[in-house]
């Protein structure tokens, strides 16, 4: 997978997040509406994964504090799952954070996404108390990871 740094205005990112939104709405139904307003991302650092010039994965970083980002809009197209692409994408995003001097990554996912929770735990994230707009939401699972070393993922700049 070729990984490209861009921003959230990239048309490939917009297409991938439309697929993500459709999947989340299918999974959570009306309950997803409460999350949609938190999924709006404007001009954030974004990584897109390509296979044979076809965009198949994305994720982005929303700055929360000077050394903390929230991982947002992490997605791998269904046809390309279980091939290690999500791990590579996450490593690329973490490496970018480290380059920027960011040492903490936080995220929110839902209890209805056990595969996402498993992925993040496998990659060193720990479940933490819900933060920000997710405080008190019993469907949300918030996680955090301290970033201490870079990865060797190749990224086209």
C-alpha cells in the first residue's frame, strides 16, 4: 500500500469517508446521528492508502492540544481488510505525529466495532475515560496512546 500525506480536502478522502459514514449508519442506525457532528473534519492532516492508484484507506489527525491529537475517520475499504493495511496506516499517522512533536494520540470508537477496539489495543492503545463530547456516552469507547518512537512506514510526501 502506498501512503500519501494530504489534508481532508482531498477528494479521495471525501469518497472514503462517505463509505465510512454509510457503514457506520448501517451498523448503528439512528444512534449514529449523535456522532455525525463530531466527525466533521476541516483541513486536518490526513493519510490516504492506495493500492494500484485506488484509494482504499484513510485516517486523519485533529489537533486537540499542543501535544495531543485525536485520531479521526480511520477507515479501510471492506474488500481490503485483514491484510495489515489498518496497522500500516496507523503507524504512518503515528510517525507523522512524532515528527510534529505530538506525544499523545486519543480516539473514540463505538462498542459496536469490536474489530476496531481490537486493532487499537493490538497497536498499543489503552481504554481510558471518555473525553470531550463522549463523556457520559455509554456506547463510546475512548482510548489513548503515548507516542514515544517513530515507525519505519514509507510515506510519499
